[in-house]
């Protein structure tokens, strides 16, 4: 059994451990994969795994958190309906608080534990595959013998997987667009398809982030402005602050309802690209394609 070179083991270890940065490290495996496409299949597979774990894993982790919160809320409603004066029962409140904390830190601990195990395995020069993700990725790449440098990977699927992970990363504010931005602007050796998909999702995520932070600032600004207006112009007194807060909450509620739609579109784009389709975002996709064609001519 041939062990990978020391340099490759170090790169793989760093790629996996970058998951501990909780989103901000997503660009690291993308850079490592992009810069080492001529190296061994072992290194390319491990960096792609790390990229997939931070993109898809982060999405799954967020969905699990949401599921836990929904289940706890449902349990609270059922408890309130069945137990008299449940809201005043300190024991019940303590139980729900403990379950929430254990679930939150437990899920976070599991999220951190897997890349640490991966780093240990790679540091020792051994093969590592994340549960579910690793096996499916290996089969799709045609990666049969993880200890051999003679393996050849499906280059088309490599690029498709990297592009899809960029789309999936839309759920990560700001950090999610760094990996596709790198794949788009830093290298000419990637295929036209990868550069197009990376350009698309970079600009799409830029728009989503501008909407998120811009609308949040606007909601806060209009909320405080409304407080001053209602208190002064309409002589509502202390109720002016309440009215202003209602304006802010209404605007924030609108954003909370809209943001998941942007995230779902990005997830759908990632799935379509992963399945081999040429996905284009509405309006943006056509504009990016025309812009790229004009630059070539």
C-alpha cells in the first residue's frame, strides 16, 4: 500500500480542518483542489470531500438545527395543552432548556468531530471517507483504490461537483461566495462550464448578500425613523416606540420569508449542476453568458 507524499497529507489535513472555521474556511479546499489538479487522485479526492462537507454538511447541519427547534416548539405546545400551568413549572422549563442546549452543542460537536477524524486519518496517510458523502463521491469519480496514485478520476464530474458545491454554499452569508469566486477569476485552466457556473453563483450570492444586509439596514433605519415620526408628528408618546418597532418587525418578517426562497433556488441550482444539467439563474444566467461571450469576441 503506497502512502501519499508528506506534502499531500499536509494539504489534505488543512483542507479538512478548515471546516472548524464554520463557513469561513470554505475557500481553502476549493483553492487546494484547484491548485493541485495535476497531483494524485488521493489529494484531489480528499480536497473535494472537504469542499463537499463544508458546503453540503453546513446545509444539513442548519436543517437539523431547524428540525430540532421545530420539534421543541411542537413539544412545548403539546406540553402547554396537556399540563396545567406548564409555563410556570420550573422543572419543565429547565428540561426544555437543557434539551435545547444539548441538541445545539451536540450537533455542533458532531459537525466538528468528523473533519478532525478525517485530518487524523489523512495525517497518517490513510484513506478516509465521510459517511454517505465519501462513498457516493468516490463512485461518481471512479475512485476505486484510494491508496494508489495510478487512479484516474472523472475530470468532468470533478468540475461539476466543485461548481455544484459553490451553488449549495448560498446558505452561508458572505463566505459562501468566496469558493466559487476563486474558481471563476483565478484560473484559466478550468473548463468553460465550471467558470460559467462559478461566475453565476458568485454574482447571485453577491446579490443575495446585498439584499440581506441592505434590507436589514433599511428595516432598522425605517424602524427608528418611524419611532421618531410617530412620537413627534403624531404625538403618540411612548406608543411611538411601539409603532416604530412594529414597522421594523414587519420589514424583518418580510425578509425572513423571502431569504429561504433565494436559498432554495441556489440549492436547486446545485442539484441540477450535480446531475449534469447546464443550469442558468433567471435573468442573471443569460446576462452572464452574454457577458462571457462578449469578452471572448
